[in-house]
C-alpha cells in the first residue's frame, strides 16, 4: 500500500533533452574540510540531473549545501551512474567523501531527475552514509527499476515529488536508450509503479515543467 507523502522506513535525467526544452591529506587529528573549507553538522547533498554538474559547498543558517559532481560523463556534463553494482558503489563513494569532508552528522540527500533516481536507489538499498542519512528527497525522477524490492533503513525517511512533465516523453514501458536516458532495467516503469515500489505517494512539485524543486518543506523539518 502506498503511504501518503512521506515514507518512514521504521513504519514500514537531468535536464530534459532538447525535445522538451578524495580523501583529505590533513594531518591526523586536524579538522577535515571540504574543498570549499566548509564544516557543518547538518547538510543537504544536492544531486544534479544528467548533463548537469556540481558546485562549491555553501552554508546558510548553519546548514551546508553540498553539490558534488556525478560519477560519470553524460550529455556534455556529468551524470549519476548507479548501476551495475560497481558503479553504484562509485556513486555512493562520491557522496560519502563529501559528507565526511564536511563532517556532517545529519544529512538529507535531495536528487533531481537522474539524481533523483540515484537518490531513490540509495534509499531503497538501505544506505545510511555511515549513520548520517536522515532523509531523501526524490524530485521528478526517471522512473526505473532501481527501486525494486525497496528495503530502506529504519533511520531514514523519504518524500517523492512529481511534475508530470516526463510522462509524455517516457511513459511506462518506454525504451530509455531511444531517448538517451539512464535507466536501470532499460525502460521507464511509470510513476504509479515507481511510487508503489517506493511505498510513497507522489506529491505535486511547485513546477509543472521539468526543473528542480530544491527547497521542499521536508528538508527543514528533517534537519530541525
């Protein structure tokens, strides 16, 4: 049964195609900082879509925003390649290094499009980022089989947002290779099956076109 809005496990593409518009070398005992010199207890890790890229870390009101680059090339930029298993491990390591460098104790992972699909895979795989992960935002994902047999950690919650902009491009059963999308399993499964596997009811994004909703209300709630 799909639960409304947010799944609590204890109770349990990036930009559209044109058709739609390391480890620190610090001495032992010294503070470990991110490349931007940021240290924070609470962090949001934003995962860009296919063809996007990361950026420098920032801090606002005590919460760091980390924007790492994806672990593979895609569409002239970067993407998150989260299958097969070796690539999934590589993608997780990118996040783990960003979190460790910033000394985050509480982390929300917020992914958009291809980044959302990786975030959902991360959630369903029961990843905790060394016990720091408290929540996952899955924003307008490419709906693929990465969420099959979803078994999240009891310490994490998740929310799913959907604009409906991808439905006409890749309805359930669409061949992802034909439109150069990154999909585990090779086809789109559609939002209904995707939400059912996640066990989360999709909420409407504030947008109707395919763009990231980075400030969903759950983030502030989870990191309060």
